[in-house]
C-alpha cells in the first residue's frame, strides 16, 4: 500500500528522530525507557509509522465494509444505517419480577431482550431441588417449567422482539420453552428471533457451570444448531462466548483464539451431521468481552472478524459471504468493576462500550455501576443504558464506518493479534482439537497462568486499578442503594412449581420422559422430544435428570 522508497525514507527519518530529538526527552523522563505491554503481553512501540504496516494489502487485509474479509465491518453503512442492538442483560427473582424489568427497559429504549438465569436453572435443577436452596432467583430469574416462561414473556409479543438467553447445558430445554410460548402466542417459528448461548465447550475451562461431559455437551449444542437450521431460520442457535473466558482471567489474545477454536469445533460437529457449511454457518454468532485497554479491544474485534472470515473460507470452504460473517455481541467487563468507589465504574463502562462500537459490534450490553456489589438496581441499569444512547446519539462516532481504519497503531495491532491467535489455533489443532485440549487441561492452565500474572501485577502496582491499589479512600461509605432478593421469592417459586406438578397430567409426563430417554440413548436430535416434553409441563430438572442418566455428569480435571 506504500511505496518502498517512501517507507525507506520514513525509516531513515525515524532513526534520525531516535538519535536526535528523542534522547533529550528521555533524559528528562527516565521512566520513558520502560517497556509498555498490553494485557496480552504484546510489546507496544513508542510510535507507529507506515513501516509497521508496510506489508498491509488494502484489498486483501481490509477491503470495504460488508465485503471480505470484513475487517471494516459487516454492513456497508454500519451505524449510519442502523445502530447496534442495545441488549441489556436482565433477570432476577421470579418470572414476574423479570417481566417487569423487561418492560421497563423496553420503555426506556432498549432494543433487544437478554435473559439472565439463576444458578439452579443454569445447572438444570428445579427450584424445589435441595441443591437450589438459597439460590433461587438470586443471580438471575428462576425458571423451572414452561409456566415460568409463559409468565416471563407475558404481554411481550415474541414476533416484535429478539431475545437472548444466557444458558448452556439446558439450552435445548429453554429454547423449547421459548418455542412453546411462541406457539401459544400464534407466532410462526420462522419469525422467532433471538439467541441461545448454548456454548458448552467454554464451560469446561471458563465459567465452570458444566452438567454433562464434553462429548455429549457438544452433541447437545449441535442438536440445537441442526434444529434451528431446519426450523428456526431467524434464530442464532449458539453464541460462541469469549466473554466468560476473559472473565475467568484470560488475556484478550487468549479470549480471541480460544473462542474461535470453539467455533471451529461446532462447525466440525455440525458438518459431521451431514449439513453443508452454508446451511448453518450464517446463523452462528459470537460473544466477546470489552476491557479497559482501549486499542487492544478494538484490534481484537477487527482481528476476530478477519480471522473468522478466513477460517470459514479457507478451512471450511464456505461459499456464501454471510457464512463468513462474524456477528458479535459485546458486553462490558464485569471483572474490571470495583466495589471500591463504584461510581468510577460508569467511566470504565463508557470506555469499554466505546471500544466495542469502534470495533464494529452488532449488539452491546453495558454493565451497571453497582454490579460489583449486587444485581443492578433500576437506577443503575438506566445509567448503563443511557451510556450506550449517549455514545450513539451524541458522540459522533457513528457518523462514519470504521473511523480508526488505517491507523498505523490499530492496523499493526490488529495484524499482530491475528497472527498470535493463529499460533494458538495451530497449537490446539496439534493437541487434537477442543475436546482433547480440555481433557489435557490446556485451556485451564493457560487461563490460570494468565490470571495469576495479572493479579501479581496488581499487587506489585505494575498495573494500577484506580480506587483499589492507588487513589483509594481510607473510609468509604457505600453511596448507593443495593438490590436485595427477598427470601419470599424462593417460597413463592417452590409453591408454584409444586402446585404445577400436582395438577398436570403426570402419566403423560412420564411417557414423554421415557421417550426422551430412548431418544438420547439412540443419539437422536433431542429437540423435537424436548419440545413435546415442555409442552406437557415436564420440568427443567426432570428433563435434565433424564439426560444425566444417559450421559453422566462431568467431573472436573484438576490442573496443577
């Protein structure tokens, strides 16, 4: 993209500058000799010039928005034509409580729903199970049956909204319940839009909320992908999730590489079912975190799009350009938020959200400033939503596509992130793939080592956290109202569930659960039978228990 003579001329001028101008400044500022590295350990140069991107080929590496390799964005007009979806993560207490929060957010300008479930639901337990005691509705909404989902979406027409569900092991069950509600509302399945997270692989080395062993877990993920490809054309069957990998302590580079490899594993698994890549790849979606290192995050998002496009084209021979798209949802980082001086979190979230927008996200959740202390209060979630709206309507960053494209620093960093991610992908290939890498503890150790390094840097003040290891306040009173879940939530939820179990047709439930057990043993796609089961009001826990009997439960490998 640059003439060799011009690049050589710039090189000579840089060398002159380093010998003449720079030393005077370093003498005044000895610490300027220090190395600067981002969170991924990539060395950051003092200044970037055309030398650093001299190998960049504009059409090969950047191209134009909506054209391969999609580095500059998926849509030709990006936010000039349509803003990203403002999808705030919400869920607590009972289905009634969360239904009210959904309706409040929609009234305040949210453009997509995102559902947080409590731990019992995530782990496939009903609210009346002994393992659920004390956790019902605490960190998300409690869902045990179709009845709860009917209440959750009461008064919300499913053909007018898209809904994301952060659920993994029980994803086929929650999707089946959503489909059943749509059927009751008279919404054709072809009009149901939304996303099931359904990314079971990352559970084994990141979020650690695993139910079944890796192989049957991938099988269940693939069941959903296959079913949606055939019956739910507007549904994203999986949200391949780097967010939890990052929250577990991974670097941005590890988040990028490990997420892409999980995506590779799901594509391979679905191809083994006999589907063609262009039958399903256009509905795969991704979910990333956005942290505080502004340019590192922007480069990560741009590298992710380019790398995925090349993987789909060169590794899987996709023909449809849409199959090469990386459609991404981004969430600002929960693990960067501090309980100390919580209002500072508004600034952190703003920086992270701006990085996501400049990186070209399709959907965005902004964390609330109180999330290091409690579930978001109504005031805090409103401020988080307003943060997105101010970026969208007041900052001017939406006026042009990929405004940082061509930056010497951003392009050089994007290329380095891509190259180093490919090194990780090759290493995982050599280990035998994602499941083999999990079984050998590779992902787990990489993340644990990264988290340890980061914590040491904080403790040694090599990395400053404002209000934590610097600029702290000795005696700090909590200046904000906290959201607490009333213990009566559990009693009400359990009572409703037990009433349902008494009044439903238990003979029919038993017959369908036996049918599900047979289908699971025969390695059939379980979605049709699970839909049948939830419509008979078989519970989440009952369905999961059938699968536990067939697949067994995961026992974590201890990595030292």
